[in-house]
C-alpha cells in the first residue's frame, strides 16, 4: 500500500508540473475588476498584444522589453503606491485602427479610467524612471517627474512621455 501511494503521489506531482508548464503566464492579464471596468467603459476595444504588432515592431519591443505586454504597463504614476496601469486599447482593423491611451488607477475597490490620448496605428507602452524629460520642440516645457513616467510609442514615428505633475498629466514629445 505504501509503495502504491508513493507512485500515485509521484505521478500526481509530474502531472501538475506538466499542466503548470503548459499554461504560460499571459503578460497582458489584468485584475478581473479592471477587465470588467474596461469592458464597460470601452466595449469595442481590446489591449494591444504582441500578436497585434508587425514582425518588425514585435522584434523592437521584445529587444527592450522581453515578453512584456505592449499594451499594459504597471506604474506608480501618481506616487501613491496604489495599483495603476498604463493601457493601450485598440479597435478596428489595419489601416483604420483607433487607439485610446488610458491610465487606470485603483481607488479603494473601484477603478478610475483616465483617458489620456487618442491616436491611430498600434503604439506600445512602457515605464521610465522619475527624472528630467526634455521636450523635442522649443515650445514644449521640459519637466521633472517625481514618479514613474509612462511612454507611449508609435515605433518608427513618435514617442511621448507622460507624467503626473502638480495634479495634472503633463507630456513631452521624445521623438517625432
């Protein structure tokens, strides 16, 4: 009886390991309550995923960000330590893709979705550290971010840094 139990336990552990390896972590997974709020607020939109990028843009993104999700970045945007995400939501088909860039911030048990920018194409998003950010154009003011910065980038075209400064979102063009 003891031997049969050990064989069963060994087989069970092997099976669990196989199942765990077969289900890779999806880097685009968001908290369920946030998924629900996005579906309610933006029913026709979905997160940008690696599969939405051209092979060239996928290669560029993976070079700097590994297997991260190109449409999601967790960030301490407001400096309060509460769960906050930069999200790139898309709808439509090439060449008519509509984009909403949104900051999702959890306050107590609810999510505040702050629309930041609308554009087209298939941009990606990532986090940069606090610091000084210089604008590309003379009329833009540089800023010093005390908290993490979110970069929205249309590869091969433009990149914009966004920061929460003095209770408002500020932006500077990093490339155009």
